[in-house]
C-alpha cells in the first residue's frame, strides 16, 4: 500500500511542478517554497517502503530538484540559483515561526499544543540539517546541470537532469541524515534511512524526466514572449 501511495504521490508532486511551470517562474518559486516547508514536516514521519525504513518527505523534496532544473533549463543558472536561495529562506522562516509559535502559552481549553510541540520541538535539528543539505546540494545541482548542458551542447536532456541530480541527492541525503538523525537512531538505521532515501530520490528523478521533456511543449507565455 505504501509503495503505491509513494508512486502516486510522486506523480502528483512532479505534475504540480509542471503546472506551476506553465504558470511561469514566479509560480515555480511558490511551489519550491511550499514543498520545502512541507518536506521538512513530512520527513519527521518514519515509514516503510519496499521493506526498508524511509522518511516521508522524499517525493516533495525530490520534486524541488525538478523545479530548479526547469528554471535552469528555461531561464538560466542565475534564476535557478535565486530560487535555491528563496527556498532556503522559506525553510529558515518556517524554523523561526515554528519555534516562536511554541512560545505562546496555550489556553486551558487547548488540546492541540502537545501534538504541535511533539512535531515542532524536533524542527530545529530537522530544519538545520535541511538548510545545510539543501543549500549545498541544490547549489551543486544548479552548477552541475549547467555544466552538463554546456558540455553536451544543449543535447541529451535526460543526461543532465539525472547526472546532476544523482550526485546532488547523494550529497543532500548524506548531510541531512547525519545532521538530523545522528544520535536519534542506531547507526545501522541511519545507514538504512540514508540508502533508502537516496534510492527513493533517484526514483523521483527518473519519474520527473518525462515531465522535463514535456516542458518543451508546455512553455508559459512569458517564455514565448521572450523568444519572439
């Protein structure tokens, strides 16, 4: 059941990115901001996929790489890097807001605060790991994607998408897993989460490749105007 949900949710996640692309680069920025906040919440839930331990934010987080690749492909490296910083700022604001909100004393009739506390009390470590991993891996992805695009003369879209993402996601998964979960789980579980998370992100990268090709015939009006 989890595996089917994962595949369907991944299609929804990357499909939404393509719809945002159709609306323009500002919409892609919005999707990146929403996805990184949700991914930082969903990652706190441990699930089982294909018989091994995994975290819940893989589909959304992997789809962020599709968003930055779309920006890189159609608007260039500078725009993609700007979106990376925007996503980083959104994650930082989520961290700040979640902690400030916990400082409010709940009313005597409140029953939600304990549940929010159990989630947001983990946020500093989770988001700290996410912030470090995100900025390093996404910056690598932007430059690697651009490098592959130049090296292949703009050909082999599938290659630059998957080659850049494969290395970037390994960097991201390694940094995030050890910052966020070291000391929380046994080392063997850490390795299992790292490997599983990385493999799942590769699956997302493979699934988003057709959507990147679709973007060529699904361009927003602003790109059509720029090309006149």
